[in-house]
C-alpha cells in the first residue's frame, strides 16, 4: 500500500512540476570558454601623455574597449631598436602573445627574425616594409598631414622661416619635410625651412636644444619628427609657434600650438585583432592616410584665425576625396640643388615616394646633415 502511495505521489509531482523531474537528470557538460587572445605591444620610447608611443597605446586601449573579455593586452616600453627589441619580442611570443605589434622602423629586422621562430604568432610591423607569411606591415601617409600643417605654418609665419627637428634621414621623415615645405610655399612662396638632424627618435634634451638653436635663426614656427614633447615646450617657453606631431599637445604648449598632425591607429589595430580572433588574419601591406582616417589634422590653437582653420580643413577634405595630391606638379618641382624632381603635369607614384632621398627647393640643408 505505501509503495503504491509513494509511486502515486511521485507521478503527481512529475505531472504538476515537470521541471522537478528534469532537474534530477545530469546537467549537460559546460562548453569550454576560449581563452582571451593575448596581444603584445613593444614601444621604442617611454609611455608619456603625448607622442608616438602614446598614440600606439591609444590603439591598444581601443582594442580592449572594442573586444572586452576577448583580449588581454600588454606592453613593454622604452625598448631600444636592435638586440633589445629582438629579446623583448621573443619574450612576448614565449609568454603566449599571439598578436604582437612592433611600432618602430628599427624593429623591422628583429620582428622578422623572431617571426621565423614562432610561425603561429602574428606580427604587425609598423613602419616596416618587409613582410612574411606571419608578418604584416602598416604605415601611415604622415606626409599628407605635414602638407596641411605647412599651409597653417605658411599663413601664420611672419619671418617666412620655419624650423624642423628631424630624427633619422629615412624616406618617411624626408617625405614629411618636403610635404611641409610644399604646403608652406603653396601659400607663401618665400618660405624657407631649416632642418636639424638628431639621429635619434627620442632625446628630449637634444630635441629642446635643436629647437632653441632654430629659434635663434629667425624661425618663428617649428615642426618636428621625434618622439617627445620637448620641441613644443621649447616653443611655449620662447613665445614661438609650433606644429604638434603624433598627438594633440596643447596641454604642453597651449599658446604655441597652431595645429596638430595626429596618428589614429585604433581602427586598424581593432580590425587586425578581430581578424586573429575569427581566423581571417593575413599578411599584407597597408599604407593609409587622411582618406582612411589614419592621419588627421586639427586641434588648432587659440592664435589661429578662423579663416586659416577653414582653409586647412577644406584642403584636408580635398585630400580625403582625392582632389589634392601632395607630390604632384602644376609646374616643375625642383630639389634644393636645382634638379627637377617632379615634372610639370606629373605626380610621384607610391614607389617613388617610398624611396624619396632628396629635399625640395626651400629646404636649407642636406639629407642627414
């Protein structure tokens, strides 16, 4: 009797509460959760509030914001090009990073060497030009921003003389000097640009000294291709004007900054991280600029009249839409030794731009000196 009653009660519970019966069944095995993708960055200088390294760290942060829970990022700062870079890149690969960004020209060969040892790791060589099955290259058309900044400098200068503190005499730096000069002379044909070479990417005391030397030579507006904010601080101190590079630097030079050429890496970095996650990553060679959103000119300082701002932004729009090409010639363009380097009615192709080793008319100095 009790056995029958117990069976009846059990049947009633099942009919009234079917989930009760289900709960007695073994739970299905949990699906394994994929571990987050580990991503490493190697920085050639210390991480500060502005500059080349800062902008790449903004790209790292963009990856974390876009892919929460799917990625873990890390970085190593102030890594010298050469043997130190090779050691750090190899350490990051050994630590399980499956995507590694190496943003400095001198990291190219160390990246390729380590990549051969870790064929399952993907590498992004920023400013390099050599690829491999697991090494992609990416760079930006910095020269486009330089031309636009040159327009602002040409409109603002009263001495018709600009200064330029340059790192190394490699094509991308030379492109920038030439584009800046062409932009300046497009609105001020008398403009001259004086260059000081440092043979260093990040050396704040020497960057400052170079700027001060140029300010003593009739320079009233200055640009630079180095990694710190020292040139901007020097311009602020001397009451001169300056073009910020890599980042908006008004925090350092609120009165001196007339405009900034900024690098925007976040979009590219996020795209490449997603490609690794979904298995679509492929090696390639990307060279983006204003049209792709990788270079932007803006962040005008308080001294810049509205008319100048409007002119620069209008030319930026022309550039984005393909109407303005920096290295094209309505009339013969000559180097500073008098040779025709862009014939009237022609334009340089990318291969010619990437091999640029001459300085345009209006630049005082020589490549590397």
